[in-house]
């Protein structure tokens, strides 16, 4: 971890990619090895409720995740960190880690990453696309409709030059289910 006088990096793999909500000096594409992006967290706050859970992204073990890193100025870190804890931890389904990420074209750095807590009651684990579709379709929480979160993910991955065929297939399935 950085000293109090050093800038820090934050890794985003979901909504932090397109809506960071905090000031940063630099945004770069990066890869986190050993974890994969997955709809593996029941959402009872942002994209669902306790009565009708939705799903949000987490970092499940295995694979690699292409996302972005943001460099945050040391002077702004206390406020950014407080904001991230409030945003990412409403039900404490994630735990914080400082993990090595590979910044495209520029080596490696340590970044704050919110990892999925597989022991938490909201851990959904490995769900089939059909199971994910059933949970996402029709779910709504404080941050809006669950399908919009999925759609934003697919669109913003494309904007960054990435294709995730499983997420694109899931989006098509949810759109079809909601249209029926």
C-alpha cells in the first residue's frame, strides 16, 4: 500500500468503469489476474431488494478481468476512500484488497480492489445464464433497474474495445424475457 504522500490506484470492473463518482488524475485500462468478472452477488440494495433480489457484479476466483484503474491524488485519497467504502459496502458483500494489476503498456501497480466475499449471505456463486436472467429480469433497487446495469456494462465494455460474449448473450436473454 502507498504511503500517505503517494497517489493511489483504484481498480474498476463494473459500474466504476463508467461512473467512478470521484476525482482522479488518470484513467487507464488494466488487467487483474486470478479473478473473473461475474454476476455472483445478490443485490438487495442497488439493483434489487430483500423481497426481490437482483444481481450485481463481483470478482469470482479464477481467470482474469480487464477493467480500468484510476490514479487518485494522495491529497484527495481520504475523501475518495470514504466515498468508495460507502458506495461499495452498503451490505459489506465485498472485502478490500490491495492487488497487483497490469496497466496496459505500462507495467504493474498495486490497486485497491473490492473482492467478492464468498462467505457472505449475498454470495450467489456460479449461476447459469438462465438463473442469472431470471434474477436480473424485472429486478429494481435504489440505483435503478437491474437490466440497465447489465446494459451499461455491455455498452461500456464495447466502448473500451472489449467484447464479453457471455454478458452480451445474457443481455439479449433478459431483454427478451422483459419484452414477453
